[in-house]
């Protein structure tokens, strides 16, 4: 799989990794429920099989967070790496700290505990990147202080426990503000870069380029819409697609079908054609999704398809603020 350098770091990321927020959730519609209900529907054995399938299909980049399934996503990653020990030194694993299951804690001690717990759950000694997670509405001066989240991560960086520090927020303005500080090596950008959402073009890309912050795109598939196309019975977490948007997606899907190329491959690879975007991390719920994302990343897409795609693309406000 093709790889790209992540901003000012030395890391070479595969252009497609796997996100684990919904790992082991049986159906797409099961993601659109209250948190406690989602946990009851989670199939841990299915999640483990999904991770193993991803590794066996060549996945070399896993992204997680303490938030995801109350730490269970990290636990499943640890078990998958024990089942595939040869992969342990080959896979880049990144996680996030600060947002817990039921609260936020960006304190110095809270971040240290969070990272230590993540390492234990995954059976790792170190991490390539830890992101400050979802700092929306938090006092930035405190988060960035020597006695706050950034100070704690700088300590771990000096100790060699983590290599790089990033920002990750399910809110584009928050990511933008943190990227603009120049303090971060990388950012996970959600809800702002896909075939149908171009918010990142407004300011995020320019700010990232100024400080050479490497970007990893989350939500590149718009909660599966850019895999299946419009479906009347589908539910989408924190999304609202206008009729005009759905019509646009249908036309993109028809273009892909004419070239016999999965829309999944076009959606993923298009995101990383931008020079500042090193990788995307589509979420995988099931083994088949993990395998299809890995295959899509390696598919050759004709130049003519990219040329015909360009006039179809426009921005839609797809994400619902939460």
C-alpha cells in the first residue's frame, strides 16, 4: 500500500488505516443509538475478528481512543496483537486522551493516567502518537499549559513513551484553533473532509501547511453513505443529508460503476490526494469492512475517472453539531 509522510514527523503512514470507534457493532443502524444501548449491542468476539482480519489483510495503522467502547476497543487491539505477534512491531497504533466515557479530564495527572492505562490495555510499551481528544469548550490556555494536557504529553515525549503529539476533535473549529498554535505534529480531522464535505479547504489545510501538521482524515465515508450510496432504510450517526447531497452521491456512484471501481476506493483515495492528508481511518465494524478498505486502498483508479469526478464535487453541510 502507498504511504505518505505525516507532516513534520518522520512517520510514513499507509494512506488507509482502520478506525475502531464502532469495531464489533453488528449493523450500521446499531451505531445510531444511545451509548449504553450501543454497548449492549457490541459483539466483542466480532470486534476481535475484525481486527485480526484487518491485520491479515495488511493493515499497518490502527487508530483508537479511551473513549471508544469504554476502553474496550483498546483491549481488543491488545488481544489482536497477541494473536498476531509478528504484526506488533509493524503496526502503527495511535490513541487519544482527555475525553473519557462519562467525563473530560485534561489535567496533567489525568492525561498521564489515561496514557498509562491505554498502554496496559494494548500491551504496548510506547505509542507513535497520542492526541488530545475532543477539547471542545475547554479552556485552551489550561489544556496547553505545562500543568495541563500538553505538559503531560511533553513529559511522556521526553521519556520516550510517545513520539508525537496531536489534536483530534469531532469539531472542525476546535481542530483549527489547536492546529494554529503550532504545538502539534498531527491532527485527526473529522466531519470536514470527504467527497461531499470540504470544510477543511476553508482554513484547516492552510493552517496545517503553515506548521507542517500532518493530517489524518476521519469520517471519510460519511457514515457509510459513500460506500453504499443512498439507502432508504439507513440511519447515519450525526448526519443529515439533503436531497441535493444524496443526488450528488448517486451521480458519483454511477460514475464509479461505469468504470467498475468501488465508490469506497474513490472516497478513500480522493481524500489522500491532498498533499497535507497523509492517511484516512475509515471505521470498520466487521471483518468484511476491514478487508474491503485495505483492498480499496490498493486499487488502481484511472486518471480519467478522477477527471470526470472533479465537476461533480461540491461542499454540503453534512455533519450535525453535537
